[in-house]
C-alpha cells in the first residue's frame, strides 16, 4: 500500500541522498496542535484519494484463486469484492492515522512550514520542477539549483523520510491490524463456506 501523500515528493528520489533525519522526541520540539494537523491533512495533494475506497480486485490474487478453483471466477470475484468493501474503510482510516502520526513526529515548526509550502506558490513551482527533472537523464544546473533552494526552504526531505516509515507506522496501528485480520478471516470463511480453496 502506498501512502498517498504528495505524489510530487516522489521526485525527491531522483535527488542526491541526504542524511536521514530521525523524528525528534517530544522534548526536542513543540508538538503541533490537532488543528494544525487537520489543516495539513486537508492541504495534501490528491487528498480525496486518501479516503476513497479502492474498488479494483487484485488481479494477481484473483488469478491465483482461479488457478486453485477452475471455473469459479464469478464466485471468487464476489468474495474478493466483499473483501474490498471490508478492507477499504480500514485502509483509509489507517492511512489518515499514519499521516497524523507523521505530522506529529515532524513537530509544530516543520509542520507549519509544510502548510505554508502547500498553501503558497512554491508547491506549484515544486510540482512543475519535479516533473521536468524526472523526465531528464541529467537535470540542468538551473533546475538543480532551483530544487535545492526549495528543499532548503521547506522540510520536504524530513517529511519524505518519515513517510518512508509508513509501513511500520501502520503495522503498529492496532486498530488497522485488527480490522485487516478480521477482513482476512471473513474472506477465508467465505471461501470455505463456498467450498473453494484458498491455498
């Protein structure tokens, strides 16, 4: 699962590696208010995709189940669709909680600067610059300088680095893991009730 924060930040991967910044502890920085976190979440690009429930069946999973249960694709599709209806809300809620954890870990000062980034004109500049650099084998010196300036003005690298821990944050989310296990158990039970193999 991809954390669906700023897609444009993926362009940071094309930049020279910088020192990873571990999130500072509570004593090292002021915690952001819940209102500031709400504001940050609302400004994230593709915000609507965070809460959208995926309706597409995983083609690989369907193929594997059809191989185990030849001629039963319609039944399998129905069971997998029910699983999506179960897991979708859990994934959306877990992703939002993960983003809130990332925001808290960044601290009030960095988070406020990110809010300013998304609210101001530099986000559009960054998005256009990142798209242009991504299409070039060797970005121009001018583009590199402009990117370095933006990276220095905002805590984009710190945000990106913390997002890299999204998987472990979600894995530590008891609410998400409980919901995911419940959905998985229901899918296995549905397969067994239909006389279908799961492995």
